C-alpha cells in the first residue's frame, strides 16, 4: 500500500500535473509552420510588416514588385526615422485566410486589425507568393482598408 499523502501535498501534486498537462497541450497545439512554406513565409512577412512595422525585416521575405514597394516605403520614411522616430507600439491582430493557388503562385488573404488611440482600423491584405530559386517569396502585396464600424 502506497504511503498516504496529506491533502496539501495531494492538491499541490494535482496542480503540478494539471499545469504540466496544460503546457503539453499548448506546446502540441502551437505547431510552428516550417519557414519555407507559403504560409510560413507569408506569416513571417506579415509579422514583420504589419505587427512590427519593420520594412527592412519584411524585405527578407520578398522579391520582385514587393521588394520595390518596400524600398520605396523605406525611402519615404528615411528622414523621419533618421531623426530617431520609430513606429509606436499598437495592438495588431492578424487572421490568416485559406491559401488559394493562382497559376504558379499562391495567394493568402489576411485580416489585419490595428487598435489605435483613434479606434480600430481594419485592413484586408492579399499576399501573393511564388517560388524563386527554391524558396517561397512574397512578390505582391495588396492592402485595402475596410470601415471598422460596418463590421461590428
């Protein structure tokens, strides 16, 4: 017969086991998308560009027209950033839609929700990727603004 444990030891043990089970569920449920998949590259781009507002980092995931677009944006903000300005921290929520093939490319829609002092802003982003030299790259970015008041 196993030794009897006091109620406080049993509840502590139950709590530890519950925490371990929850941790296992979280780790198992947070599968990391491989980097060289359309979804992985698009997610990394969206994180850098929309969440962190870091065009330089976002450029690592782009080619062709998307790279030119980011180069232009970097030129436009160069003077402001030279004076020490960095994008503020705002809450950005991202939801990825279903990827859709388009010829040799894949389009992935995202809903971008930005919470600012002035209220919520919604954007629909259409991210298009293709394989270049064996690696998936974002080649086109389409962004449209949506009226947040109409969707509530």
